[in-house]
């Protein structure tokens, strides 16, 4: 199961690039030199389609020297805005007037709150260590082809989220500073330029993708936060991504959180999948990639040939993860007709309205793993939400205890879910079991609880292969 931040220009153009990735809430930051190298490499690969957005980009916006932050003994000043052929560069002077050495970070996984012209952006990374009483000059860069995907063809304003911490990792300052350009007063903030790119076909020409589905149905609206559009886009490599557009008309920075990811009615991930900051009076485009949620090697096994529906729980939180609006199920119907999940397999449990169906063994397709996946379909016809998990260290293969990983699933009555038990192949080899072909039988114990964590059952199931 892969979970990653979506950088829209590269997902839709089919270029392999990840400025940041996350799994189980862990993050990997990229240094500024790495970003510079990536930009140069991507520039070398820029094709004529991407140049459509670059050539139409106005470089007229200029700034006056602007203090973006001046508190907690730190001062951050935007000194200049300049343009290269492929990037917008905001130059900063950072002053540490405190008696502590400080680290200044922007655009990281831990705090990504950058925006241009009212669109939140995943880019604009900066990391600067400044000794007590010292200054530094830094540059934050934004790629023009990425901005063009959002329909941004000029710079009216730039918002930068800064996280400042000391050597003990204590936060000294966290907040958003803004600088406006000479184009700000005449800029039309009301037009949803990203949606216009989707509807007009400009995006398809720009990054050689296909917009398979677009809707401006409002699927969520609470406390000034809305989901205002949805789209399914296929890039030139055939990878499909569902984009949702979140708008924040409130006066507070919030996070839009998705969880309980469901593909064509199959719950494939229960925990939080994405969490995206949305500053006041901005829009945020979130990419949800089905093949990251469910490996495409599994699709046929569960009767999935096309993405017909994607659903998830959506909730708004503040910066302390407190819910500021109630959770709501969001369902995006991407096809007029939907097909049921394939429930064929070996039924190994059927009580209390709950069925467990063994779907077989699949070898990991990743270049980084040779583990074996034991797959189960869980049908919940019980009267309540259920939580199903394995009993720790309960898996045996051919009578031998082996190492493995398995995730829990929480899902409502009337739904079905996938349980993926990932078996360590090296552990099998230690037991003299020659991979997938050597597995004759498996035994594992599940614990099933209701939505309030009351026990329902603890079945031990035996699967023969």
C-alpha cells in the first residue's frame, strides 16, 4: 500500500517525480539543492505541450520590499520577485534576532501552507538554519508549468507558510506571510481557473492527459468549507487520479482530511489517507490515486476493471487536529453503471452476518519487495459498523509461525472490505517453505468488534491452497 503526496504537474504529465512522500504519517523532506537539480532535470525533459502554459505566462508582476513576518524575534522580508524561463523566484532575507539558533522551513510535509493567487501549492520548499543574531538570504521557487496547471498565468500574490523551530525542535513561530505584486489590485480572484482549465480542454493539451470526468457538484459544505468540484484525469502513462477541489471561505486555516478510502464499494484503507492545509479564502486541489490505495494487480481478483466510484469520509480539523465540522461520507459516481465486487473465493467464516472469503495469494509486484500477500474479502451484513483485525502473531503457514503484517479495517454495515496479510518471504524460507508455491495451508485468527469496540467474535480460519 503506497501513500504519497500528489504533485499535479508530474502526476498528470506522467513524469516520475516525488518532492515528498509519506507512509503512515512519516515524511521525507528534500533539500533545496535537490529541488534545484530536479528542476533542471525536468526542464531538460519539458515537451511542447508543457510549454503551452510556460509561453503564456506573464512576468509583469513585481513587488515592493515587504515584511512578511516580524514577531518572536524573527523577521522575514520579501526583497524581490524575479522570473526565469521556467520558474518564479521569491527572494527573502531572514533575520534571527533571538539568542537561539533557529531552523526556518517552508513547504515541508510537516507544514505546507504555501499559496499563489488563492491556490494552495505543494511546492515552494525552503530549509535554512540561521545562527542566533545572524541573517541569511534565501530563495523560494515555484515552477511555471505547475502554476499553469492551476490556471495561474500571472502572479498577483504569494503566501508562504513558515515553521520556525529551535535546536530542541520547539516551535518558535508558525504562520503564513503574504506579499502582493503590482498585479494584485486588478486580479480576478473569483474565477476558478483550475476548473476552467479542466472544462475548456486546456489542461489536456498542456500536459497530454485526458479528463475522463468533471463535475462541479458541491459534495460537502460545512462551516464555510466546501468541496466544489471533482474530476478523474488519466495521464499519458495511463495512471488515473481523482481530483477534488476544496474551498475555504472561513477566516481560519483548516485541514481537509480524507479516510476510509473506498473503490467501487470496496473499503481498501480505513485510516487517514490525506490531510491538506487550506488557508482562508483559498482553494486546495487534492489528488487521490486509486492505484496507490489498491495495487492494480489486485483489481481483477475483486472484479474491478474501471474506477466507477470512489468514496471516503471527509472531515475538517484545525491545526491541533480538533474537528471543526462533522465527518461526512463523500461519494463520487464516475460511471453511470457500477458492478458489484467479486465475492468468489473460499468462504472460511460466516456468522453474525459477517463473511470472510479467502481470495488467494499474490506475489508482491514491487521492485523493493518479494513478500507474498494473502488476501481476504470481508462482507459486513451485521447490524453495526465492525472493526476487524488480526490477533497479534497468530499466522502460521504449513504449521510454522511466520512473520507478517496486516492492517485493520473499520467499515459500516452493508459494505465490504479488503484485508491484506503481507507474509515475509524470508521468514517462509527460514521455515523451508519455497515461496508462494510452497504454501499448502495458512491459519490466522481475527478479532471482530463493533463500532464501540465490543467483542463480536474471534474466529480462527484455516485456508488450504
